[in-house]
C-alpha cells in the first residue's frame, strides 16, 4: 500500500476537523430547550434576513435543494407566521418571500442561544479576540470560495465582524 501524499493527509485532516467542528458547534448549543425554530426554518430565515425577498427557485438554488423541499418548508413557515409571501411584479411575476417581524424575533432568540454556544467553544479553546477574528476571517474566505465555486448567492454584507471595531 502506498503512503498517502502530504496533500491527501492534509485533506483527510481538514475533512475530519470540519466534521468535528460541525458536531461541536451543534452540541455547544445544548438541548434545543428555549429554541423555537427547527433547523430548516433557522437556516432559511438566516438567508432571507440578509436582503431582498427571494423566490422558491432562488432559495432552492442557494441551498442546493429541490424546489418542492423548499416549498414544503416555506409552507410550514407561512402557517406559523415566520415568513410572508409577496406577489411581486419583479422576478418574472414569481412570488417572493421575506421574514415577518415574528420570524426575525424568533430567529434572534434562537441565534442568541447559538452565539452563547459559540462563545463557550471560543472560551474552551482559550482564544483571544484577535485569534477569534483570524479564524472568522479564514472561515469567511473559505465560504466565499465555496460559494463562488458552486455559483451560490449568499449576501454576507452587514453581517461580518469589523476587525477594527472596539467594544
């Protein structure tokens, strides 16, 4: 058997660490006590809050999912008052969706729990603000590269930490 190349070892390590990061992040939030949104609603609202209303087709492309899957998820969110449908003259007359004030309120409440989990992970790692900012910058670059490769639209504007800001 041939010895794996340095690049193969690095990619194996990266894959393992990304898997662990995902697991640790989800586990850091603890039980879903206090969280009101299911995962799909959380992710869809996170996307919808960043810009203009989107069609089912645009959301399906962004999440690389079937339109029927997004339609089911959005229908549930509509029933719970988390999003509203807008009959738009733009985008070829397709209906678009945007979050409601209730949807944004519940997203922010769940996000606070998620942020607390991230804060616990950073504290456990013993990272300084500078080290945390470096990690954030690398993650943003990594995600942008993936989005470009997969031709995905995800507006990050206004949601990036300013490394020069002081608290």
